[in-house]
């Protein structure tokens, strides 16, 4: 098993992509700290991890609050023996409204959860990793942090910041044997995305037409990429952003 004797802290793992990661990592031998703002969903994921014969703890935390981040990392270290793997998956969607009509308060909240949250989690878990000279960090960016999406005034900029933070930390912590990488998911069919599509009356089939492979991704597709980056198979990969998008970013003119 690729993650045997490892403890993985995964934010936003009560559902969707984060839950798929938690279960995938557990099947590969990792013990899991399931972090979510919604404790019941975190507890449900933790219970499913335990059914895979791995240890799991469920923790309610707001990743944008330093005190919550300190608590979740301390508990992971004390109860699971360390924080060998950190996955920064927690996030929220932005308003799909013209920038001049957007809410400053919502912009601040998106930046707080996605960019500040990733920074705080890396900063706190990184302290343990630096001290022990080992660690794998997988940040969740987005194709929206690479390509232009309109009207999306906050989500793309927040994810672009995560991509840059990934590069910076990869360079800073390379001497401590810490790999820091990022995944840029394309359109993933999660409950949150389905809800957003319903609000904007977006047709899934229409979105799929803009994806060269012809279909939206599933949470497991992102979990598989995260497993690779968290394993020793990726020991010589750091500072990179891996698009998992069905070819979306490569879309051009097809004859």
C-alpha cells in the first residue's frame, strides 16, 4: 500500500472531492483526519474510513480561522502520530455575477476560505513537516486559476493565489524533503457544482461539449491524482500544478 503508516489531514473531506480523497487514501493505508465545517458529514466520512480498517478522527474547523487550524493540526499529530500528508481541499464557490455588481463581503469570504485557509493550513502543518524533514502537501487549485472565467470575480483569483503559493512553498521547503504540489480540477460533478448549475440554469451536456474528452469529471478522478502526488511515486515532483480537466485547458480548434 502506497500510504501505509502515514497520517493524512484532508480539509473539506465531509463530502465530494475531499471525501473521495479520504477513502482513497485510507484504502492505500493512511489514517485520516477528516476536516469539515459540517461536523456530521465529517463524522460520516470518518466512520466509512474506519470500516476500511484505518484510524480516523472527525474535526469541525473553519480553515480561515488560525485557532481552528491550530486545533485540527494538534489533534492530528496527537491522535494519529503526525501530519505526513496535508490536502487543502476546503473551498466555496463565488458569485457568478458581473464584478461591478458583486459583493465585497463575498469576495472577502472566498479569499478568506480558499487562499487564507490554504496559507494557514500549510503554515501550521508545515511546522511539523519542517521539524521532521518529511511531508507531502497537495493544494487544490482550479482551471479557473489558470484560464479566464467570466463573470467570476473572486474564485479564479483565489485559486491563482493558491497556485502561486504552491510554487513558493515548494522552493522554500525543498531542503526539508517536503513536496508541495497543486491539482487544478476542471468541471467536477459534485453536489456543490450540481447546485450551482441549477441556480444558473447551466446544462451539464452543454458544459461537456467544451471538454475534449467529452464528459465532466468525477470526484474519484481528482482523488486518484492526489494519491499519486501524496505518494513516493511523486518524490521528484514539486512546485507543479497538474490539470485534471479532461483536456479543457488544451482546447483549441479541432478540424
